[in-house]
């Protein structure tokens, strides 16, 4: 596969082990994944002009929460169209609602799924129009 | 007392007084008249009797003189007392004289019982009783004052002396009178008169009968005198008698023949005569103690007293009869007077009676009555005037009656009006009383309510139907930071801004507005995320409950609210704890799982069987832990109320089927048979996630706690309007003594534990929580060793 065809995914996940596993799997799947361990760094990356096809966003993050990050992104006209899926450890319908309101493509609870399943789902989300 | 009686009394009193006065006057006058009369009569009688006495005595005197003049006696006596006469001669002469006296003299007069000749010493020298010669009569004179011979001794010729009447019992039983006379010689003296001798003749006369007869008139009668007789005839108690100076009767009273001579009579009378020398003529008590009128004639010469007496009773007899007559007369007069006065007054006062009768009639409302005019006197005039007055009265009464009739009609009218007013008034009073009672009751309720309101620990606010605040409790004031004065009458919206999250809640969406408009009770809980912003600017999260107040008509709404900042913080702390915990638990767990998974997937190299097995164990353990944590987190979320239902309508059968499919590996592994007994067309509104968890858990329990070849059946039915699901198996069942704990957290029944050592014990708890969260019920039937059937309901939702 061409490097240019690889989809760019930003993974915002504070747990390093999990992040590593996710990156490993995404990479195996053929995506180009970048890890940000907190929302600020992710924001910085975006502000610096990095653009991604998909953002894997955890909610419970140190500092700014995932939802706030999402909000910020949406407020930024430049970034509002970024496709983002929330993949969080915890579920919570209220969060899901907010996330959906903020235009999250999906809301996945980590603990309910195997990693493979999650990867599949995300892949599906990425490929959705 | 009426006039008649008064009149009668007056007249009788007057009459009686007059009568009594007259009576007493007459009594006194007549009395004195009688007594005076009697006195004078007696005086006269006494005097006359004295006269008679004197006559009598004169008679005696004459006899005495006469016999003293007897020549023979004279000569003989002369010779006898001559001292020259020899004694023998004297004796012879004495003897002859005695015989002479006895035979020749006293025979001629039977009243002379003794004739004595006394010498100058008083010795009897000759006597008709010869044995008396020598008796000392002089002694008698001295002792009794009897004879008065001493006087006779000095007497002149023709003088005779009578002595008092004495009683000499030795001489006679009767009272005697002595008479003496001097004997004179036959020889004449120089003066021509006979010469006196010193001898006297003493005659003893017994003539008391005669005397008393004389006194009492019988002598006079013989002699022809009438006075004494008349006296005796006139006065039955009249007595004339003689008494000597010692008080002895000398004559017997003619009436009282029992009285005899020598009886003593009253001393008073005697003393008045012989001592005082006075004669009495008065009323006194006689010797018998009887009141008598008496007149006395004191004949001192003879030492005798003459008494003429008449008993006072007899004297005053006329008086007594007069008294009787007078009394009768008075009584009669009084009676007559009384009768007359009564009669008179009756007659006179009759007109008055008729006037009185008329007045009575008039007072009994017979105004036409009039008094008859019967007489021309004052009563007649009174009747005329009275009638006149009655005319006027009648007229006035008629007028008054008419007026009264008029008035009473008016009064009746007013009374009727009054009655109805009164009725109205009473009704009002009743109402007032009821209102008052109510007020009191209300006041009590108010007081109770106020107490309650003041004491509740949440803010309470009441608005009227126009959303104006009418009540706030102290907590409300405190929470809102306002005073009552600022709030009463204002709308809550003027004081509180309500936010949901950051959004201002529109006025019509505010809880009170909704309540007032729709009548619904609104509950805003923690999860609704409402905030109050108060005048001070402070914003705080609130829980609100509003309710309608109605009593017949809409009265208003009551709002109870509380500052849930702390609760929210708590909540947030809890949820952040939960989320943190969950996150902190889950993240590493996820890590384990994913890496185990990657190992198993041989993403980093092939594994031998043992390695694969080991990795599998790691994965299983992580998966179980994951389930446990998930369940715990669900439970905690439900319990802290953070789990919200998301309702969708599903077709039940396919839904259930998919769950079975998920569990298919485990089912086939145990070679279990299954049944799904659900109608194809059944659709229910549920929270998919929760229903999934419930069915999934129950099914997994059934799978785990049955033996190979057992059966699991899932059913659905409508029972009494309720949707009931059942999951039945014929597995190990639940022991009876563990049934009550079966829904407890981490509880594992003994038989379950031995069958499946590693179970979390949370499954049924979670199921129960979910079912109850959606408002259903869960129960079971189980027999140890035979199987269990779990039921739960799904209430209809919209």
C-alpha cells in the first residue's frame, strides 16, 4: 500500500500500554496512527496543521477532557469537520449524547469489546461516508 | 274595716262610755242618796226609839215613884231606919215589909221581879225576896255601875233613876233594869215637901221583851205607835236594840231570835259611845262582820246604847237592782245604737256601694257602666260627678281602642318583618359561627402548617393562581437570600432565574408555570441539572418539586426546592469516583485483555499450545474481571441514579433470539435444549441495553447452573394486563434456606458455588436492579435439584 493512501489516525489515549496496543493493531490494519497522550498535545498537533482522517478520542484524559477537546475542535472552523470517534473506558449515555451532539461519529466503550472488535468498528467508521 | 263597722264601733264606744259614766254617776249618787237616806232614817229611828226607850223608862220611873210613894212602905221604912227603933222591931218590920213588898206590891206588876229597899249604904234592908236582905247592892253599883242608888239617895221627891240594863244571871236570866227612887217620909217638912229618908226603893224590872218590843214597835203597836213597826216592815234587816257599855245585848233583836241577850256586839260602836261620847251614824262592820248602816243613841245616864241598824246590802239593795237595770239598759242601748248606726250607715252608704260597683265594672272594661244616682246628698253628687268622669273615660277609651287597633295592625306588620329579619339574622349568626369555627379550625391548621412549614429543612414557596408569592418559609428566604417583604406579592420569576445547565429556562417551562398551567406535579431532580440564580447572583443547583394547591377552585401552587450543591458535588464526586475508579480499573484491565488477545491472535508470534492455554487463562481471567467490574459499575450507576433509560420499541422475539445466539457456544457446549415462547408479533418499548443485560444474565445463569442435556425455556405472556417474561430451567435449583439472599450482592448459593466456583455473585443483583429501574418486578420459583424459573415484568411504556 502506498504511504499516501494510508489513512491518518490520531489516537488520543493517556494510557501508554493501551495506546501501544491500539497503535500496534491500527498499524497492523494498515493505518498510520499517531498517539497523543493528552488533549493539549493533540490540539497542538492539530493547530500545527496536522490533519487526520480520523481521531480516536478517549474521554478521561489528564487536563482537558476528551469532550472539551471535542468541543474545542468543533468551535474551530478549521477543525470542525474532523471525523472523530470516542472510544472511552466508561460508557455514559449523557456523555454519549454530548459526544453525538458534538458530532462524534461513534461512541465505543472499551471495556465492552475486544480490541479486534473495536478496530473493526473504527475501520467501519473511517470508511463511512 | 268599712265605714259601717267603724260607725258601729264609734257609736257603741260612745254609748258605752256614756252609759258607763252615767252608771257610775248614778251608782255613786244613788249610793250616797241611799246611804244618806238610811243614815237619816236610822237617826230618826234611833231618836224615835230613844224616845220610846225614854217613854218606857219613864214608865218604869213612874212605877218606881209610885211604889216609892206607898205610904205603908214610907212609914215602915222610916221606922226601920230610925236608929231609935229597936232591933227586934226592925226585924219585925223588915219581915212584914218583905211580905208586903212581895204580896202587895210586885204582884201588881209582873215585870218587877224584885223590890228592894236599900239603906243609905246600899244594903238591902227589905226585899220582896226575903233572902236578899243584907245584900250589898252598893257593891253592885260600884262594880257594874248598875243601880245609881247613890244618886237616888240624894234625889228629891219625884225623881227616879233608871240604871242601865244589866244582866244579872243570879237574879234573872233576862236583862234587867233597875230603877231607884228616894223614899220620902209622910211627914212634911218645913218647905211643905215630904222629908227625905235615907232609903231608896230599888225595883228590878225585867222588861227586855217589852223593851225590844217597844223598840221594835210592837210595844208601840200595843200603845198605838207605828214607827218601829214601819221601820221593821220597811227594812227586813232593820234592827233596833240596846247594848250595855260592855257590849252585851240587852234586848234581843226581833228578827234574829237566835241572838240572845248578853251577846257581845261590836267594840267600835261601844267605844264610840261610852269612851268618846259620840254617837255614830255611819256604815260599819257590826259584831258579825256584816256591813251595816247604824245610828246610835248614847244613853249615858243609863249606860246603855241604843242602836238602829240596817244591813248595807239592804240599804244598797236598790242600788244593786239599779245597777242591773243600768247595765241591761246600757247594753240594750248599745245594741240599739249599733243597729241604728249600721242601718243608718248602710242606708247612707248604699249609694257609695253602687258607685264602687260601677267603678269595678268599669275596671273590668265595661266602660258603659254608670252609677245610679239615688240620693240628693253628697253621695248623690259624687255619683253625678263620677258618671261624668266615666262618660269622658268611655269616650277616651273608644278613641284609644281605635288607635290601638290601628297600631296593633301596624305592629303586626312590623313584627312579621321582624320575624323574617330575625330569621335572617339567626341564619347569619349561624353562618358567622360556622365561619368562626372554620376560622379557628383553619387557624389551627394554619398554625400547624406554619409550624410544619417553618420546620422543614427545604425551601417552601407558595404562589397563588396568578403566580404571586403568598408564602415563603425561612429556609426559602435563606436559600434565596431575600426577605419576606421583598417577595410577597411578587412573581418567583422576578426573584429567581432558572437554568437548565447553562440555558435559561423559558418562563412557560418553569416548573411552577407548568404546574399552574397543566396542573401537573413537576419534579426536578439532580439529573435534570437545574440551577437557581438568585438576586445576589449566586447560582446553585436545585432539586424542585411543585404541586398544585386546589380546594375546589385552583388556589395556587406550592414549590419545594433545595440547594443540591452538596448533593451534586457528592454526586459528582461519586460519579467522578466511579468514573475514575472505573477508568482506573478498566484501563489496566483493558490492557490485559487486549494484550492477552493479541497474544492469542499470535500478533507477535506463534504460541505453542501451552503458551496459548496460558494466554487463554490470562484472557479469561481478565474477561471475568471485566464482567465483574462492569456489573459493579452498572450497579453503582443504577444505585446512584445515573443510569438513564433509553426507550425504543423492539420486536421481542428477534431480540431474544440474538441473545441466545450470543450465548450459543455455551449452550451447545452443554448440549442444552432451548425454547423461545414468544409471539412473533410481540413488540414492546424497552431500554434495549437493560433488557439485554437482564435476559442475558438470567440465561447465562440458567446455562451455568444446569447439567448436560437440560432444558432452558424463555417465555413471554400477558398476565392480568402485565407483560411477564420467564426464564425457566431444570438445573440445580436454589436451596430454600438461600432463597432470601439470592438477589444479594456477591451472594453465591452453596450449590451454585460448588457447581461454578468462579461466579461474581453480582448477576442477579444487577438483574434485579435493572428490572426495578424500569419499574418492573422480579421473582422466582425454585426447587433444589429440580430447577428454577425466574419471572420479571415489563411495564408498558410510551
